[in-house]
C-alpha cells in the first residue's frame, strides 16, 4: 500500500510547493480552520527558512471531534500530502495529538504514514535527529492546543514574540491541512465547514455546512430554533475554553471558515467567565464528559441562503477584506469566485458556497439565495 501511494503522490500531479504552494493555497481561499481564520497562504510564502511542519492535532476543546474524525477517515489523504511535502518542502512532519486519543483515533494515520511514535515522557524530541513523519503525543492538557505551548512541548522551541516560521516551523491545524491538501492536489476552493453546536441546546450536533450558513440553521439542527431561545441566551463562536459572542442576530451571522463550534450560553455564565479581550472560558461550568456528543458529521445542512463574510477574521489589522466581483442578480455556482483578494495587505478570495442568485453585496459580506 505504501509503495503504490508513494508512487502516486510523487507524480507530476503534485505541484512544487516551494514555488507554487502559496499561490494555490490562496487561490482556494484557505484560512485557519482552528479558530483564528488567518489566511493560510501567508505562512507558505517563504519556505526557505522552514524545514519542519507541525500538524496541530490536539483538538483540546471538550467534545470536539472534527480533527480526530478527519485524521481517522482521511488518513490516506494526509499520508499522500505528507509524502508530497516531504519530497518537495520539509525534512520533518510532526503530528501532535493527545496520548488519550491514540488508540481510538490515531491508528489509521500511524499505519498509513508508518511514522515514528514518541510518547509524552520522551518529549521534547530532538529535531535534528528526526526526519519523515513523527507522532509526538502530549499529555492530556487543554493548553497544548495553543501554538506557542505546543511548540515548546514538542521540541523545546520558544517563539516569544516571533513567528513559528522564524524558528523553522510551519504550524497548521488538521482541518486547515485537509483543505490545503485539496487545494494543492485538485485546486478545490474552501466552500464548506465542519461545525459543532453545543452548550445550552437540547442536542449537541456535528454538522457539515456551506460557508455562510446562518447560525439560525445550526440552532434548528440542534433542536433549538431561535424563537425558542431564552431571553438571556447568548450565542458564541468557538469552543468551551475559547469563544466570543457573535455580533449579530442568528439569522444574520454566517458561519466563517474558522467557525468550529457555536455555543448557546446564558448572560450570567458569560459575565462570570469572560477573560481579557472578551474571550469566554466555560470549561469549568459544565461536566462536558457526560454530555452526549456526536463524533462524526451526522447531517449536512443545506440552507436556502448564505451570508459569506468578505474577511474570515477581521481582528488582525493586517488582514484585508476581499473585493466583490459579482453584483446583485448574478447567478453563481458553488465554487465560483465571488470576491478577489484585496491588493493591500494579506487577503483571501471568497467563493460561492451554494448555487444561486446574489441578493446582496455590502462592505462586509455577500448574500446568495439558493436556486
């Protein structure tokens, strides 16, 4: 199996990542799917000083299964990507997951890549002594999902105020790398997202949805329609340990490329658990281990309309909104480019996530109604 896969992935179909990777990743509109939403191509623009890739497979938030499910069910896809990247760009690829997840979720990926396994007690690894694919398993702590903490744990790298690329590392989370693989191999744009729905809802869900799907549709899928929400309910984008209140009503808030969970919380809980910068941490508010959570996508939501943001995450000042190239009344197909990158700063294009008619164009979003 490995021999035939190696032959397939080292064919001319895979691009030269060092010279073409950034452009292909940008053309597909890939953005950080782990919560930050930063345009991924910016990390791949200069790989000359980078020799190692870290796949952040920690998935620290309670009841999250997106990355674990992708790693398990798309193991051949990741193995093919790793082969191509090792041949063309990197000396070392480290997959870092929690030790508790190894038996249930990691065997397929380990087998497909034939990688070296390093348990928590043997970290940090000696980066100069390793090559190929390495599985660096950490202890089962929440904070290992943070990029700076994970790098220090994996090989002792302290980035301080620098970027990982300044220390020879490129870091991406699992869903982002999955989208990068599709962009590099087939030029597939990012039009869909895996999302959890949790918190004070009757039913926790794991869904696949088009980018821009209204939060109201996700709530309905969790048996919690917006008109049934308590008066003190607040919807947050993100997981139990790291989320932020959404800035509009559910019908007007479209799923971003970085949205991996919508949480329904109450105002009192939020008031008690809001940290600096508006971040909400409710890890200790619930016993997440007893909540029945879906571990694979059980439904695909197909909304009648989507509201696609022109910038995935506007918080970093250096990220600019895309510029619409469609007008109200235009017909589009899923995957069509509807906004080009800004010529200023770091910026991604945006693509139609459903087929339909453009019904609104603003400075912040595009709306499409299904045909």
